[in-house]
C-alpha cells in the first residue's frame, strides 16, 4: 500500500485518481464544516494539530487497517487553522481492488482518526 | 532545553489548563510517564480536572510505566477532535 | 433529498460538491474498469442499459434507501458503451449531515444497483 | 405496433437467446406476465436455458400474475451486471 499523509493550512483540493488498472474502486470522503455545531450557528472551525505525531499516527493507523482491509493506495489531507463553513477540513481517498475493501478501510480509518490522531477543533462564532 | 530535562508540550484544552504551550521538566533516574503526569498535575492544578488525557513520548502514545529520560519530547494530549 | 440520475456515453467527470452548509460528509464512489476480469486481461468493458427503466430504478432505489439512511443529496452517473480500462463506469456522490449516513446510503445503493438496475456489461478483449 | 399487441424488448444474454432486440406479441384478454413468458420460451427455446430472468412492465419489475394489455412495454431482463 502507498500512503500519503498531509497536514496543511491551504484549502483542500482532492487530487484526481491515479488510473491504476488494478484499482476497481476509488472512494473519497470529504468532511465539511457545517453551519451549525451543537445547535449553534458558527462561522468556522479552527483546527490545531500536533503535526509530527498526527502524521505519524495517520500512517500507523492506515498501516494497521490495511492488514484487515487490503487497499492499494490511500491519501489523506487534514487542514489546520481556520476552516470556513462549507469547506473541507479533511479529505481521504482510497483506491482498492473492490469497493467493500475501500469502504471498510475508509470507515475504520475515520473512526480511528477521531479517536487517536492528535488534532483538536474549536468553534469560531 | 537543559540537558537533564525533558520537554513537555500541551495541546488543546491542556494548553489552557497549563497556561502554556511548552515547558522543560527536570528528569531523574527511574522517572516514568505516570510520575511525570503526577508532577505536572501537582504544579498545574487545572490539569487535574481534564478527563481522558493521554501522554505521548516522542510522537507515540506512552504507557504509564514507560521511562522518561533527558531530551524526550512528551506531549499532553486531551481527547482529540480531528476529522 | 435531491436525486440526480444520469446515463451517458461520455467519460464521467465527478461534479464538485455543492457546498451545502448542512452537509458535513461528502462521499464519492467511482467504479473503475480493471485491467483483469476473471483472471484474463481485458481492454474495456461494454455497458448496455435499458435506459428509461435503469433511470427509474436508480431513483426508486435511492428513495427507498433514503428512508433508512437520511442523506441530503445524491447524484449518480452510469456510463454506457465502451469504457476503457482505468476509466470510471460509474460515479456516485452522496452528501449527508454525517458520514455514517453517507457511507450507509452509498454501500446499500451499490448493492441494490448491482441487483436491480437493468444494465449489463460484457468484456472487450 | 399492432394495436392488439404488446411490445417485448430483450436485453443482454436474452437478446442473444431470442435472436432479436424487440418483437410485438399479440395479447388476449386475461394474459398475464407468466403466460407471456411461457409463450416466449416456447417460441425461442434458447430462452429456456436462461437463469434468473425477470420481466418488467412499463419500466417496473412485474409479478407473474400481473396482466399484460395492448401497448404495454415488456422487457426481458436477465441478471444485471451494472456498476
């Protein structure tokens, strides 16, 4: 598996798929900042990361999940700093032979990321 | 950083509780993650009210009994909320 | 829920997300033609659709699944005719408040599509 | 199309088995989907070897007992393989 992990302040652009002839399923998840948080309107979310550890954790988690859900390639971009409503705070793209592996990988990755990757958000009103 | 110290980083709510982003803490032979956390909580009582805090050593989550030596980078990690 | 269903011979371009401030999760699935099918190399897959029924079935299935997995918007494009290796035969985009709904909708939609939507493929060697 | 006929469309492997894409079939009072399928299989014996065939009427999957009347569009749908 190829793993690409990136933390950046710039807006996220999802890169095009690689056209790998072995990848029958390409699944992309984008987490977008919503206009309401806990029932209150917000203007943005501000994200802070412990960058070197966050990158390392994302790589470690991806490697662990790949043992159960075989994928060929994964790339994740997490944005930090202020992310306005309607823009993506995270994008994850997974390429796998079959869609079950891609979906399994991606849902598990997001669950683990939200538990273990040292990134914090706060609301900007 | 003093050569007999480890560096401690505070993130998210832990930074507010500690009132700082970083501090150097002297190490002694046999010091563990658990010992260090008790010292930090004694010095910054607001840290005591944080729930679900984990400590990392050199970018990896650490266990209570893991040793802390000079020049280790320790991070105080409250519950995360990325994604 | 807004549903957009399209069957086309032209290559698929995934449209950008709408920026809906209520959609916290945008998930896109692309099904790509692989270079091997049943252990044999292929050049392309050729897809044929019973178009009016295929469109109607996709809309019906989407409506049914939305009763269990609430999503705000879904769009599906299925390509017909010859689709070369490495290109997408289908793209499905789902926008939902939360990722669990988007993933649940999308995996169920693909399962149902493969069972009920009158589209057939054959290998081109 | 004769006004006393329904139109039958064949797709995928059913088209090869029937040797055609479309045909008009006379209807009679009381004709059902099940009756029509038996007639088609009798006229095109290759259809008998197809497994998992479903019939649709006017773009909706039909049940065996559904009536077939003049001007209905019937489709012979072998197992699908889209996606």
